[in-house]
C-alpha cells in the first residue's frame, strides 16, 4: 500500500508530495551518477505542514519522509517513490530509519538545548538513506530562542538534509522560518472518509466508526481513540451530561471539580505507565546498586527526570481538559444548529433529547455566549490560569447563559 494512502481526504497534498518525491529521487540519482541535475524541481529543503488538529499533519510528514527514503526497484521503471513496502519506507514509517529523526514532545515547549542537538544532526550526511530527514511534529511548541536556533539551519541547510515542520497554522511559526519553507495546508478530512479508514485499518464496526467520526468531526486520532477505547467513550458521555447539571452554584462547582479530577486521573494513568519504567531504566543506566542506592553525582540527573515527568503530567492534564472542552463546544454547536434550523449534521446525535430540551429552553444568543465562555476558558488555560478557577468561571457562565 503506497504511503500516500495514509493521508485521509488530502488528495491535493498527496499529489504535491508525490511530485516532490519524484523530483527528489531524480536529484539524488543524478548526483550519485554524476549526471546533470534537473533544473526545474518541486523539491526543496524545508517544508511546513499546517492544518487543523486531526487533519494528519504528522502523518503527511512521515509519508513524505518515507517516500524520500524509498528504495523500491520500481522507481527505475517510472514508479512513484513511496511504495510502502521496501525497507526504506517501512523503517521511516515506524520510526527506526537511521536517517529519519522524528521529534515530538510530551512537554509544554521545545527548548534551545534540544533544538541545538537537532541542528547538529542536520549537518550530517545521510548514513544509509538517500536524505537526512528531520520531522518536527510540534514546531508550534518551539520557544523563541529555539526558533532562532532553528532559523540558521533552515537558512543554510546541508546539501541532502530536509526539514519537515508541522504546526496548526503558519501564525504558530516564526515569520523568518515560515518564509523559508514551502507551505502545505491540510484540510479537515470528511467524516465519511474517517469512518471508512477506521473500518478498513482498525477493524472497527461500521456503526461504531460512523458515530466516532461524526462525534469528532473528522479528527482522525480522536475518532480512533473514541472507537477503540471504552473509557474514552465513558468520559465523553460524562462531559455531555454537564449542561444538565449546572442548575445552581453548587452544581457548577461540583461539575468543574469533576472535570479537573478526570483530567488529573488521565495524567496519573499515563504517569503510572511511563514514569516508573523511565525511572527504572535511568537507574539501571546510571549503575544503581542492588538495593536501589544511586552512585554519587547522579542526584542531578534524577532530579532532571523528575522535573520532566512533572511537566509532562501538566501537559497531559491540560490536553485531557482541552479535549473535554472541545466536546462541550461541539455539544453547544449542535444546540445552536437546532435553534437556527440549520441543516448541518448533528455531531452528538446520541444526546438528541438533551439537545432538544436545551434548544427549546434557551435562545441562540445565550448559546453563543456559552460557546464564548468555553473559548475563554481554553484561552485562560493557555495563559496558565489555575485550571480549577478557569473551569469554575466557565461553568458559572454556562449557567448564566
């Protein structure tokens, strides 16, 4: 299966990347054979993939990285690089190719230290592949200092190094960096296409896949999780009941606390799965004794790991809470659609009775104010406002309408 099949509903982007991969393949072949290099080429050294959450930015970047490393013999016969089966494609997609560095962060930002290491690697020649490819999945999380470090590497790239940056929008990347990248904008995949891939690739029942795709409005990752994880469906169902539980101040405060507790529980579960293994692996690498006693001089390293794990739990909690707020926004969007008689498909059809009751009992203006209150809460969380205070303010605003 060609690597481009992973790009759901992105036909135009797939065509552009396939054309660039063909030119990149011809460029490397010409350099290796010492023949004239093609003049007109759709290949460039830096790319910026943008699009809404769930559109498949990182998937597109990985597919392109695989196509650049494709070693299928069909290329010599006119085949498009990116067969999906050869060693170059397979190892690139699973993240084990020696010349494909996939960078993602589970922290709140990417700092100067990590970026300098990427820049150092980018100066190296490919070890076994055709290109040295750096995929930065969270380019929007670069600090200002890290962005300035990256800028020089993008301005003066090594001959066979390619940067693939991913961000929600061009505004999330420094203007000096984005001006040196070729921009590719992905769209939100159609709901039907997401449901189809859940059935074909993940073996999800068609009815479950349709509900998950509709509920997440084309967000591939969230749809997969919702379709395959019963606990995710339970948490979402609890969020959708919140609008009916905020009749008084006590109900507002209790609902806010439960949202925070659920997000904290998600972070705790991840910590239990990852932190213990990370800590034990580091202790072993540092030569901890049988009784767990650490060698001298290693306290600082352990403290650094603990700080990193704490920052990761903070981000996980925020991500989980933000996901709940998105679900809540979609709920009120459905209420507004009913109030205005819109023909838009209802995302939360399973909560039809509740939607109808709220639509009849309030006005479109109050529903819009509630949607604005949720947006204000998300913005407050981005500004590091205490989560409980931000959510309590939101639930009180939802009650007021």
